[in-house]
């Protein structure tokens, strides 16, 4: 028997550098094939759009799930091709428990996050429709107000570290003359850190509702009495309901309300009853429960 045949029954095999490169190429080719199948079947041609939410921003939970799926698929195909070259065409059955756990945790996190979001949408607490200007404020590391969110930063940070170490281990395995054909494992301590990060991400999503934010300046920044003004923001609520639009602390009616924009007419008379102040008025939104937005300034002209 030659060296390849002898190695077939063990966890390591010997193949040439050319076949290692071929295996890597086939792994990449499978990912490209999946991308083509998704696009042809009516899915997005931009691969990263698989990790987008309904508001067209990148979903943190979907992204880490997609990332692990792509990396594990790639590793499996590369190692199987090397095994097949050595004469072993059977499936890779010795999959490390930590690797299965991380894929399961990623899926569970994405499902839990989706369930929480659907619940909030059903109760009218949030609005996830895509902004009219096509510029969502939420994202991979930001909350729906456009600010960095620590839970997301932690989750993505540990995910990238774990994925990097996994790929480094994979390429180290296939670098030498003898190739270990078992899938790389993930260190238990790193798995715990990722699990805690995923738990923190889901927990924060469960107990928090975004604080409303207004973007300065309103449009227009200077308006006459009775003129229409639009103030843009985030997490303003899908409809006004009990939410108040405040004009120097006094509530005024709105003519149109969405989660990311409010339209109103400048009152003819100052809401406080006295004469119009010389200074610009302060516009804010109060959604109740102690959650009030920042203030933006509007200059009212005679």
C-alpha cells in the first residue's frame, strides 16, 4: 500500500499542494454556486442582503448566523475533497460538539431576535419599514437610533475572533504534508464568551425599546407661522397614539407621523399663551415611560 492508502483509515492524509489548492477552490466554488442558486431562485444577488432586516439594515443576529454557516460549509467541503483525493468518500462524521453548538446558538439567537422584533411590531412599539430615503440608521453595530450598541459590538467582536481562529486552524491543518481531515474545534472558553454575548444581545433586545431620537435641523430650519415643517428621526413610533410632539415643552398636533419622520404646521399662536420668544423654539418627542427625545431648534419667523 502507498502512503495515501495507509492514511485513509486515520484522521490524517497526505496530498500534494496542488490538490490542497484545488480543495480550497472547490470550497469557494460551492459558495459561489449557492449564491447563484439563491439569485436565480428570486433571492438577493447581493449576498450580504441575506443578513438584512425588513428595514434594509444589517441584522446582527442574521449576520453572525450567515458568517458561521459560510465558514463551516467552506471548511467541510475543503476537508472532504482532501479526504476524497485520499480515497475516502464517506461523510465527515466526527464533527466537534462545540462547532455544532456554535451553529445552533447562532440559529437560536437569530430566531429569538426575530420573534422579539415581530412581537414589538405587532404591539406597535416599533416600526421596521425601510426609510423613504433608503438610509436606515440601525445596522450591524448600531441600534435603531443610529448609535453604537454595546451588546452588538460584543457579539460581533467575539464572533469575528472565533471565526478568525477557526479559519487559521483550518489553513494550518492543510498547510503541512500530512493533512488532518477532521473539522477544527472551537475552544470551550471562546464558546462560552460567544454564548454570553448572544445571551446579552437577546436579553437587551427583549427588555429595551429604543429611545426616540430627532435629527437636526428640521426641514426647513426656519419657517413662518402656519408653514409645514418636517423633523426626521428614529424610533418615533409607527403612529402618534399617546406620543406627544412638544414645542418648547407644550404639546402640538402633527399632520403626519411615522417612525422616522413627523410633519406638523407651525402654530399661529405660541402654545404657551404669551408672545413668541425671540429665541428659536425647542422641538422634542415624548413617547411616555420617561422616554423623551433630544431637542432640535426651529426658528419661527413672523
